[in-house]
C-alpha cells in the first residue's frame, strides 16, 4: 500500500505539508453512484482509475454507497421498492438486503467503526433527522430532533462522536454530538454553507465542502475539531463537494464540476497532485474509499 506520512504544522493559519510528495497514485477501491447508463446505479473503481465495474442493475435509483469497515459490504439508498430506503449488499453487488421500511426517505448511510451500527438521515417522523440502527436494521434510534434538516452523519474513528450537517440555526453548518445523540453543538458559524463533513482517519481533522451563498461554487476545506483553524485546499470555478479521505489519510477523493459535469477527482490532503479519476458527462457522485 502506498502511503505517506503527513506532518501537520500550525501557524497563524492551518497548513498541511507533505514533504517530498512523489508522483505516485494511491491504492484502494472506490464505490460511487453514476447516471452514466441512464438511471443512478452504483459502480466500483480502483483508485488508479482501472477496473471500473457496475454493481447494481435495476430500473430504480441506487445512490449514496458507503463501505463497511471491513470492506465486505456496501450500504446504499434505493427506491427499488417504492420510496428511498437503506440497503446493504456484498462488495460485488450480490445479495442486496433492505434494512429500513418506513414511509419517509432514508439516505446518507455511514457505518460505525466496529461495523455494528449504521447512522443515516431519515424523514420517518416527518422531519429530516439523524437516526442510528444496528447493521441488521434492528434497534432504530432517533438521535436529533431539531426543526431543521440534519443530514450526512459521519462517525469519529473511535466511535464516540458523530459529526453532521444541519440548518437548524439558519444556513447549513457543521455540528457534532456524542454517538448517543447527547451534547450536540455547532462547530462552524459563517454566513455561507458548510456541508458534507468527514473525519480524517486519525480523528483529528474534518474535511468538508464550503459553499458560497449566491455563487455557483464550493471549495474543499479542512479544519481542526475546534472549528476555528481551517484551510481551503481547492480553488476552482464550480463546485467541489463530498470529500472522502483515503484509508491512510493522505489523500481525498471528491466530486467536482471543474470541467462542466460532476466527475471524481483525487488529490493529496494539502490540495496538490490533483488528478481526474472519472470522466462521464452524466455525472459521478458520492465516493467511498476502502483499502
């Protein structure tokens, strides 16, 4: 496995330095959803762009895939049985199993680090809130009860916290809570939007997308867990969204419309060495990376 060590240097602004970064490409497997064959389906690709494979085949939309920690399963959302529900399938796309069954829509599945639980956003009680369930679909528990939209949960690597996006106080900001829903508080506070938060594998940093109000653009930022020290690592025209760390923490994959349509890109965690992973005019979205 190709993996570099990242050295974090703090000054008046937060910066990430990767000394002597060679022109090497990280390893691993990335799942994502795409409309390249008509409706939204889930695909698999190596981090070097090889071995593209379609995993789902049906007339419904299959979206928002997420690897289980051991790489044996993929959770995703699908409307194949009516409304959008959470499913799991084997890593080769076989044996899909429905986990939720509600009148609302369920999206944004995220596995706990031990693989025992899945957090997700649901409208089962009328509002969009964060829920958690066992990975077999049992023991459903509601974690948030705000009047706003709470979405895109992500577990901390130690399983003790969940970070998420919410517009409960107006615009979308990043919040954090204990994994049982206690001690919810806000990490960011700007006039713009902060969405799609994602813990680094060491749990010390959060990558997220920063959207500028009134402008058709968004950039990728990295911040510490106080929310005060942050660094912008992309500066393109258009929207860069949904950053996902590589398993070793030295790279990010994200969706970008830099060339017009949303495609997947990979870059070093300091924003350098960007390369385009997919090239599809119908859009590639929502990556998830496993070694």
